[in-house]
C-alpha cells in the first residue's frame, strides 16, 4: 500500500510537530513524541577527544554533496530500518526542493559518515546518521551545529532521547513547549544551504 509522503505532506507534518515512521509491516505512522528531544544549540557539548579530531581535520566535510548515498547508508546500517523505499523517495523529493539536507564526512574519496534532516525556517529536524569510521558521524553533527549557529537557526529537533545524543547535551522538553518553539522557528526566514546544484565544501 502506498502512503502519502509527498513533499507537501511531509512539510505540513513537520510544521505541526509530527514526522513519519513506518513500522515493520511498512505501515506509516505519524509520531509526535512527548517529551521531545532537542539539542540546545548554545549548550551543545563536544568531548575533548572529538575536538581534537575536528581540529586535526581528520575528515573532509561537505554539505548536500551525496544526499542519496547518505540516506542509503542510513538505511543499510540499521537492522529492521524504518527508512523504506517510500521514505527514501519522499526525502529525496524534499532534497530536490531544497528542504532536506545532508552533511557528509569523507576520508579522501570514501564516504566515512554523515547525517540528513529537514529544514523549515529556523528549525532543523534531524532524521538519521551513520558512520563507517569512528567519529565520522560525530564530526558531521559538530559541523551541523556550527552551521545552524552561523545561519541563526534556533531549533534542532532530534525526536527521541538516546544515550548517544545525551552526551552532546540533548534534553527533553514537553510537547506543548516544543510546539510553541516550533511555531516561532518556522515563521522565521533562514537558509540552511544553497540548492543541491551549488553544494559547498568545508573542512572539519
């Protein structure tokens, strides 16, 4: 059975605080966790060892250079993944429209890690991340936060709290507070990155 994961449906969902997640049978459910996990951009924590990796430019970091590859890696490296072909198709369409973005880390010409998510106004909704090398996805997250700060974003949604995210300073807030902050963030005009055809490159 096909589900409506069109760009219009996805953007409308994110704007009111819900996101899609298929179950093992492929049925798509729209979730609104309460509490909701967010990373406060001003309280983002980076360990001393990770700061060293970033400072030494162990990985090259790019934005929107390999969106399709990132979402494929995120799907392949999760047992019982919720990233179905329908989901991939929906987020690729969002990427082509400039709403879904990827951050990639590379070791020479090999993709080492990355993440992808959706931006609306001054809000960024993190969806998934992967790594093939130690610290590769963490470096992508550091770059993401730096970019969000630079572009004056005010909300980084990470959906559910995990032990991994808690180490970076993620916190849980009540859904009613999340929705209030979401409404404010989505009314602001911000640009996460140029369109995919003008992908940019930096070094971590």
